[in-house]
C-alpha cells in the first residue's frame, strides 16, 4: 500500500521513457476507497506532443486512468507510450 500523497509531484514517465510531467492529484472512488484516475500536469514538450496548446500562464492537466500505471517507484511509470496515450478514454466527472 502507498500513501496517496507520496504520488503527488512524482514524475510520470511513459513506457518508452518520455517524461510527461508530474502527478498533481488523484480521483478516489468513495465506494471502495480506490484511486481510479491520476491527474498529471504536463510539461511543455508533452503538451505539444499530445496536441495541446500550452497556456502562457499555467499548465495543461490531463486525467489518466490507473489502468495506465505499470509501476510506482521514485516515479510513476506508465504502461503506455506517448502515442498510445492519445487513444485513452477521457476522464469524465
């Protein structure tokens, strides 16, 4: 088990070693107390590769389902490469 705050501000890295950005937040399923989504603040380079316009002030935040996470060490390692991330479902509120 990992304390949820240990995930925050850790780098999120794709399976091919590309650094997306940092984990900013998480969404919790209150029924079973499990994390279902991670919110990642994208780097400027990641924003461009994923087709987002990087704002002048602020950052782009994307939602990734925890099914995209392969491992957690000193960083969050995803099981998808940058191209595969484009096909993931969008998180909905």
